[in-house]
């Protein structure tokens, strides 16, 4: 999870820094050049860069194998999170329906957490 967050933060900062550099060029052209069309085009490029997703795999930064491995790890993390949420929903529903006590539900939840921790190692 932390690795994915770091990757997203790094991509967002990279995207923002490129947009900032483009904005600086656009501002300089706007103030100094007598070409409003060029300045307008540069500002459009800045806006496009801000709304488009950053390139996750840039040349030399990450191989296809690394990108695929990260994608697979992300998919596994999402599946585990969905499984966890599903178990929580089922346990809450069972407690609400009177099928088990809160203590039994907590015990099942703790057993699930221990099992997940053991599988991670």
C-alpha cells in the first residue's frame, strides 16, 4: 500500500512540476513576445498537462516487467481489501441478525487478521 501511495505521489509531483515549467515558459512568452497565439497555445498545453494522467512508465524509469509486477501487486491488494470489507459486512449482519455475539464476531475478525498476517510473511 505504501509503495503504491509513494508511486502515485511521485507521479503527481512529476506531473505538477512539468506543468509548472510549462506555465513559466508560457508566462515568459506572454510577457515578452508579441505573439499572443503562441502564448495561448502554451497555456492550453499547461492545462492539458494538468488534466491528463502522468506517464507512470517513463523511458528508463521502470521496465515493463516491473510495471506488470506492480500492477499485479495492486490487484492483489484490492482483492484482499474487498475480501476484508466483505467479511466485515457479513460479521456485522450476523451480529445484527442475532446469529452471533459481538465477541464471536471480534474473535472471527481477529482470526482473519492473524491469517492474513501469516500469509503476508
